[in-house]
C-alpha cells in the first residue's frame, strides 16, 4: 500500500484522526464566534452611548449638599509699611476677609421620586424627577474656634447656599424660607464638580442668630442613575419614596432596616445619620471641602439588560459547540456512520448563528422571546440536517434531546446570579459523567467493545 493510501485510510478509519479533525474544526469555529462576541460588545457600547446622551440631556446623577450658612468675617493682620518721610517701617493693621460655613443642627429631607423610561430608537434609559422637601434649623453660630471678635463678624453679608452636582436638571426656582423671610437662590458656576446656588444677604441675622433659625426649601430636579445627599446636619434624616422597583442603596450609609420596603410598585427607605457617624464637624472656615465621599442615597439600578445577558450567553459558545460536535463524533465512532468534516463545519456554523439571531431579535423583543425563537430555529435546523446525515431516528432524537438539554441548561444559568457558578459546576459534572459513561463502551483502538 502506497503512503498516500495509508494516510487516506488512516484519516478515514482512525478514531484519532476523527478526533483531531473535529478538534481542529472547533478551533476554527472560534474565529466566527469571536466576531459575534465583538458584535455583541459593539452593540452594547452603542446602547451605553445612547443612554449616556439621553441622561446628559435630561440630567445626570445628582448629589445635593445644603443648606449651608455662609457668614463672612474680618481678621486683622499686622503689615509693615515703609514711611518715606521718617525712613522707617510703620506697623499697621490690615483687615483680611474670611468666610465661615455653618451646617444645620437638624436636617430633614423628604424626597418623592418618579421614574420614567426614555427611548431613542431601540434603546431605552430610565430617568427620574425628584421633588425634595428640605426642613430643619440652625442654632447659635459659634465663632469661638477662630476667636473672632463679635464686631468683626459681617452679619449683614451672610448668605445661604446649596452645593448641587447637576444644576442643569433643576426644574423649579429654588428658594429658602428662613423664619418668615424667603430668599431666592441663584447659580454660581465654578470649576468644581459641585456648583453653587446662593441667596442674597440674610436680613437681621445678627438679631436672630441667638435663637433657632428654622428653614424650609423645595428642590425639584431631573436626574438619572443616582440621587444622593450629604449628611451635613448634626442629625440628618432622609426619607425616599419612589415607583422604581430595583433600587440599590449605596454611598457611605445604608437605610434603616425597619423603614425599608421594596416591591414591584416601588420602594420606601429612611436614613438617620448623626454627627458622630461621620468624619467632619459642623463648621468650616475659609474653604468648604468636598464632602461627596460622605454622600448616601439610591442608585436606580437597571436590571441586567439584554446585551449583558447575550454577552454572558455567548461566553458558553465554546462549550455548546464543543459538546454538540462531540455528540456527533461519539455517534460516528460507535455507529460507523460517516460524517464529512464539511458537515461538522455546517453544524458548527449553525451553532454560531444562534448568537447572531439572539442579539438581533433581543434588540426588538425581550431576551426570553429571542432565546426561545433562536433556540427553536437552530435546534430544528440541526435536527433536520442530522436526520439526513445519520439516517437513524434513534440518533436524530439523541441529537434533539442533547441540544434541548444544553440550551435549557445555559438558559437556567443565565437567569441565576448568586447560584450561577454552583449550578453551572454541577451541570458540567453531570454532562462530563454522562459522556464518560457513554464512551466507556467504545474501543478506542477502533473497534466497538463487545
């Protein structure tokens, strides 16, 4: 027998040759599977770009810090001035203006949040409008820390301010009522992340500052993703109520367990934060630091979207292709039915096509509908194709059952989150055990065991 015939006979009859051929085809099929993964990633990125554009125009995440009393004061420093007449240095005092920032003793925020979907083409984003009622009081303002003389405090220049991360989203004219006097707050933009709303000068603050200074304010603001507040009150209480069903409570403080309710119709949550719970005091001088790290609130969490589910599904593509072709290989070895490498390639390409169908259909329908339709289409196609190859109803039903089991198994794993790894590991163990028990009847030297 010539070497060419020996090689041809080996390729035709050797189990090792069949396994090498199928393994090589599986590696080749990773190329189109990689292209499909890139397509899913690209479509997901496009979704994020559209959502980001929608959120930017509506209003991005919101952090509110306020109200804060800002009271300027003078401090005198010695300054040497050279006198030309006496040719000596004279010591004079120069007034340098500083600013003190005081936080409220009590801060109570009641926020009612309404969410709604915004769509552009096939993409959807969830945004909200928050109506926050802010109440509380300031107690006596104490300058003793800086040893400021009472006559140097500029009471008539005091103002009230809010720090807000997203002034563009504000939907009302923000004002604050101090005792019986109402002040409108106007924007002051700077280069920091938090921009400022500041009132005009507070009337008669010197006369009333020895008493409790009550305040009340309302802020209506559009936003997306997150809504948070900075707990600047000596005692801060926040109550949130919304129609959103998937909140994620984040930031530096979690809500009280007793007041927390989450249902399909929305959520309710309450926070209580004391001065002793945070790492800053009730007043600052000269500069107001960035306190965003201490903010807390709610992220309006969007459940795992269809692109994420499709991406997770595609990660199991190698396993689906490998196990399906392995079933065909075991049938070929055990039954001596000839299956050409081209036929293996067609089956593999059909399995890759499943993910293209899944991503394209899920963009217009939900993931469940897309998975069922894509699965039925591919399973039916391969089952019909295998019937023409295997010429056996028994083996065709075996192919049908194994593919239905594989796609059902992957679907269950995708729906799980906390138990996905556990269920996946158990499922793979069962699959491997089944293959091992089935293949033990095969004589790998080339003959079926008797």
